[in-house]
C-alpha cells in the first residue's frame, strides 16, 4: 500500500516536472481553463446577487381577499385571526367596507353621488402579506386558490405580475447560464485534450518503448491523467483569483449604488464550498479530457496491437500506414531543417 | 518455447513478408535466424513480440497462443520476453540506470529489489560503473549492452535480438555474442537474427534460414 502511494506521488511529481518543461503551452492551457471556468461562475454570482437585490427591493407581494357582502365585521375579524395563525402569512390587514368607501370617496371625487346609494356596495377587504419563504409563484398560486375557497371569501386576487416577471427572467437567465456552462466545459475539455495530445506526440518514442517492455495502457495513461488533473486544478485556481479580482473591482461602485438607495445590500461573494466545487469541477474536467485524449491516441498510434481482422486491415490499415509515412516524412523534414 | 505453424505475414501494403513458416524452438535452445536483408527476419521477431500480428497460421510462445491474445494481455506477455533492437531504442533523456530499470518499473517492482536487479544486470554486461551516465555519452557497443541489460533485467525465459551486432566491429561483436551464449548456458532460450555467418561457425548453434520470406532450412531440431 505504501509503495503504491509512493509510486503515485512519484508520478504526480513527474507530471509537475513535465508540465513545467513546456511552460508556454501549460500556462496557455491553465489560462484558458481559468477564464472558461470564471465566466459561468461570475454569471452564477450575478444571478445570486440579482435574486438578492430583487428580494430586498421588490415592493412586497399581497393577496387581496374580497369578502362576501353578507359577511359582518365580527366574522371578518375571526377570519382575520385564522389567517394570521397560518405559517404562510407574515401579516394580515383588514380594510373594512366603511373605510374602503371612505377612501374611495376621497380618491374618486364621486363623494356626493355615492352618498345617494342605499347601502355600501364595497366588500370588506383582507390584505395578506405572505412569508418570504412562500413567495415563489407556484406557492403563491396555491395560497390564492386555497384562500379563495375559504367560506366567506368571494374572491382572492394576487398582484403578482412583478413577481412573476422577475422569477421568469431569473429562470431564463439560469437556463442560459447552464447552457453557457456546458459549452464552456466543452471548451475546457478540448483545451486540455489538445495539450495532452501534444504531450503524447512529444513522448511518442518513450510510450512506444514502455509498451515494448510490458507497460500497460493504464501505466502509460497515469502521468497524462495527473497532468490533466493538474491543469484543471491550476485552471480552477486561476478562475477563483479572477472571480475574486472581479468582485473586488465591482464592490465599491455597488456599495455606492446601495447607499444611494439607502439599502444595506452586501454583494454575495464566492463561498468556500463553491470555490471547492469549482476546483473539483476543474480537476474532473482535466481528468476526463486527458483520459479521452490518451485512449484515443494510444489506439491510433499503435493499431497493430489489435488482433488481426481482415475487414479492419483492409479498410483502415492502408490509411494508417499512409499516416505513418506522412508523419515520418514530416519528422525527417523537421530534422533536416534544424 | 516458440512454435510457428504455417505462419504468414502480409503487410497492409500487400507485401507478403513471411510465407507459411513452420518451425519449433525448444526451451533452453539457442538459434540464429539468418537470411539476406529483406528476407523477413525482423518481421518474424516482430510477430513473436506482438509488435505485428500474423495474418495467417498459429504462433505459440511460452505456452501462449499469440493469435488469440487480446490487446489487454499483451503487456503481461511481453514481460516474459526480453527484446534487443538493432537501433537500441534507448531513452536518451534517462540515465543508464533508469533505462535498464524500465521493465521493472512498469511491472511495479519495489524500490530496493529494483536497485539490486538493475545493478546485477549491469554487472553482467560489464557496465556497473556507468549507471549514472546518459546513453548518448556511451559508445555504440556500450549502448547495445545497456539494451541487453534492459532485456534481461526481468530474467525472462526467452530473449530475442534483432541484429544486435549490426554496427559493431568484429571484437565487440564477438563479446556481445558471447554474452548471449552465456545467458543460454544459464537456461535462457535465445534467438538472434543476424547476417554474420562468422558467429554461427564460432558458436556452432542451430540456424534457421529465411529467403524472400520463405523458410529455407529450420536446422537441427534439438
Ligand atoms: N511495415 C512494413 N510495411 C510494409 N512492408 C514491410 C514493412 N516492414 C518490412 N516490410 C517488408 O517486408 C520484407 C521483410 O522485411 P524485414 O522483416 O525487415 O527483413 P529483414 O529484417 O530480414 O531485413 C521487406 O521486403 C520489407 O520491405
Ligand atoms: Mg531487419
């Protein structure tokens, strides 16, 4: 067990050495990974903050319950008490029919005309402010239909246009962020697998010799896997630095803006577990890309290792010998040009 | 140790390098594989080490039927066969020690055992003092001996060499052949491709002769 671990540590150190021997392409690859991981992360933070801002600044959602005309003040009061006891409600206010009429008179200017009515045509109104936790559109819709079915309630109405729009926009942005993340993950895969491909071609002769002396694909693969994971690791580290730098740049203008609105809004940064997740994603992508790249190239470089099959040999072998010759020519060309 | 039955090898370009070859090399035997340049000697050795696959017939090496061996099993098979190449195939960015240690490293041999066996192999070929050097600083004969040490460091029961003395002068060449002879006396099965008849007369071993891909004579069967 100890020698096994020791061997892995040796391979890891060897991979670091190998990466540092080609600093140009390593830095390039780490940089590209850093940027591609930072972009969706920043978008994610933007959404988190947008949600925070939205929740902090939106005017508050109300459900208006219009009671039946026949409901008297006493029954209205007991209904109000019942609603207040529910966990979904934060606050319940009553606007009596008389007060409603009073307000209407003042606001509408129909004062004298309304005096002529034989009785008050307006219902008693209960205004429910739901708890924050129940502000999701689906949740609100459920409350509305539930309250609407209570005895004595004529109609339950939600002014939720704003809420709905906000949430739909957020959902859309989240979907877009997801698509973007997948695309950028693909970019990371391609970047790493290309660096690994170059590393494999550089070490072609060495791989061939290792194979000739009984090295398994797994053995050959190991340093490349480490190399891929290291690139992912350093890429994720670069991404975290980029994100922290971006947030630092944005922090003071956002504070000024918040001050202008008299708000105590605090920008949400990258939390520790999110940073760790980013590192894990980086390492995972690096591992996946290098595995994919090594498998592909090992099989392509040494096709003759497969048991002979006449159909395969007929169709592909010509192409592979041709490829081989072209590569050989190119290499000897290079040597001559040096 | 090696049994060929009606083996042919046709390269993808259509060239038939070996035609219906049948012979048997018993355990602990030593044989020279001779023939003009292009006769198919290297091809035959490449079939035995599975660098190439035969296109017809059956090859059994060390009780393994090579025609049925899958890619995954090849590395483990190769650890049983020591191979020496004419162009050495050494890693020039590794020391002599690391080059010789390679077969042990890929087989996962422990650190202490590895050092012991590498030094033993280097001792056998007379390079014990040069383990820290890089191959490029060695002479052609010394490089070839590094290759030989690497081939035998695993103590394989079978050793194959493809023109191991091709670029060496007569004296060095004799030394190298004597090394192989010595391995054979320790019980290792040895097959050496060469076009130098001199060694055959000197050592008096079995001769397997190829001509244009055909077997001319398989020599003495014991
Ligand atoms: N990879 C290859 N593709 C096509 N033809 C080959 C290949 N390798 C060798 N040959 C041909 O097969 C024949 C035997 O080659 P080889 O086994 O190398 O002979 P030797 O080692 O006896 O000189 C030669 O005619 C050579 O041109
Ligand atoms: Mg040859």
